[in-house]
C-alpha cells in the first residue's frame, strides 16, 4: 500500500522536516503506529522480510538426499547429470509426495550454495591457450558439422581460428603451424586441456605426452601446461574465444564452396576483430598484441611437417591404405614398400625417399581414390580390361581423346586400336592434358593417325640456324674442293 514513493517521501518530510506531530500524520493518512515508525526509520520501503523460512514439511527429510545427488553429479559428465525433474522422479520412488515446483526450488537453492567460486587471474604477455570448437557450415549446398581450431593470446585476447574436417593429430599440428605463422612468433607458454591428441596418461599433476605432441613442442620449443581434469575454466580465455567466434563468425550459418574459402573468411574475421577493445582493457587487441609478440619466441627456421607418417606395402591392385581409405600408386610399385604422409588436405606417397604420388585427403571411411595414369602401363599389356577398368570409370578427358580412340580402332581393329590408344594416354605420364590434347588435334588432321604421330606433335619443331662465316673469321681461308660426281657413276657401273 505504501510502495508509492511520493507518499512515502511526503510523510517523512512532514514529520522530520516540518515538525508535524506523529498523531496528526496518523489521522491524516490513516496509518498504524508501527507503519509510521517504519516510514520514519527507512528512506525507502524495505519490503517484506521474513525472519524465518517458510516451513516445508514434505521436503524437510529429503533435503539431504537432494544434496547427496548433486554432490555425486560433480564426478559425472555434465551431459549426464540430474535435472530437477529427474531428481523429483527419483524421490517419488523413495516416498516423496510433494510437487515438482518445490523440488525445483530446492535444487536451485542447493546449487547456488554448492557453486564454485573463482578468482580472476592476471596473464602476462607471451602466454596462449588452445582449444577446439564445433559449428555448422553449408558447404557446396550441404549442411554439415566441422571442427574449428582456436589459438588465443591470454594477455591481448587476440585469437586465430581455422576450420578442419576433424579434430585429430594432423589438424592439431596444422592449426598450431598456421597460428604461429599468422602471428609471426611462438608463445613461451601454451595452456591445453587433456585431449588424447596430446596426453597419454595423467599422473597427479604430471602428464605423459604423446610422441606427436612432443615432436611439435621440440620443433617450436614452447612450454606446455595442462588444465586439471574437468577444470575447463582454467583456460577460460580460449573458451570465451571459441564461443565468441561461433556466435559472431558463424551466425548465420556461413555458405562456402570449400574449406579454403571458409578459412580465408575466418582469417579475415580474426584480423577485423583485433581492432576491438575488450571491456576493462587498456588498449585495443592489436595494440596489446605487440606486447605478446615481443614477449614470445621467434619462429623456427623451418616449417614443421604437420603430417602423420605411416609405412606400408602397396597391394597387387597398386593401392595403399591410410586412415581406413585406399590411395593408388604407380603400378610398377605394386608390392613395394611405401611411406605415407597424411596432411589435413593431402596424402603424399613416397618410395625410397622419392615422391611417387599425391592425392586429396579423403575424410570419409572405406573410400578409394585412383589416379588413372597409375594403371596405364598395366592396361597396355591387358587392353581387354580397358572398358571395365575401375580407375578409368570417372576419368573425364576432352573430346579429342575419344575421337582419336575411334580412329585408331577403325584403322587397327578393336584390340590393337585400344592398345595404341593406351600408348597415347601414356603421354600423360610426362605431359599435361592440354599439351597432349593439342598434339592429338594436330594428328587428327592427318589421313593416318598413330601413337608416333601424336608423339611428334608433342615437341616443338627444331629451330634450324644457317651457318654463317661472319662469326668464324678463321674459317674464311679454308677452301673445299668440289666433288667429282663421275666417280659415283663408276661405282654404280662396277656393281652392275
């Protein structure tokens, strides 16, 4: 009733300033004596304050049980912890007869009391944090999930984001390499969570690190630190960057052709964000970043080879397996040992230190990628398998290739014509498709086509220079006698 602040103020002024008697004010406003005392004691209405909590007879004996459930939940993944509704359902099974609302209020009250309190931390220049996030992208018209790597400086709050197909060793490495090159330096210290990419085993505060992580650390010489288990708040800077990047760079869902376009967009976003000043900071991110860079280590002289290596043997089908997918090698190397280097975007294949093939990385499972050129030497010996050869099924070549195939089969028959066409295709082992296409087009203008004719057109006509004595004055005095052609007639006469 007396929440009207204007009336509250009038009553206080009349008694405390004008000196009106309390009895006259009581009669004028129809107040109770205790209400007037409250107005004079408080400059604003204090509101209702209960000295004791309302009794909850149905809940009383179950409060300890609720507290126990909440305590046990701390050791469980947050996605599998009890909701208030689930606690209510369990308590009903234990005899509770009250409603859901009272349980919901009790859970909220106990959760506030059990909530952990944190201390703000001061970060020095040269420290960074790393984490992965997940988001959606519409790529080539298809909505799909992807992982994004976030590298964040703890002091300046400047960060670097890159998108990858999967969170794995190769993307972990490549993310670091790109971040170091983007900022032009290496932090002295980097803080991580306990991902299996980096940590084999946790022993107290010590970590047994993976070989791959140690290789990266040895190359760039930074010091690593790791959060305590289930203490992601310890790397709150990068977790905030993950959330900020998702909400600001990926809302609405970006539409991109491929990962190259997506990553160029993310780099632009990171650079644009550096002009922002974080609440409470003394300067913009780009200005504070200079202090981070000055306090950091120099880049290594060479780029870290961010690939996963594997040794194997090529099969009889000239294939090697990497990450549950098959990649072709030249058929001459079937059954030979092959070293595989798997990058985030490529798979490179080596034999005795020499690169013998390169393929785009496949991120699906149980797929095969062929290079048709790898199988031409085998098909030359087995031309009957040409039309059914799996590596050639999706090989798209310009029309002149099919025209010359028809001409060769018409001239030489199906079997020999196909064999000679395969010999023409083998020019692609050393020449590009456009170069061979131009040679084929020239050959098709002739009455008779062949593999050798195409080969002649692959090379430019030789430049013939006329010999000139101007550049050789010492030869001017040399006299060469004219041959006596009648001698040749004598030779012919002797033979006959």
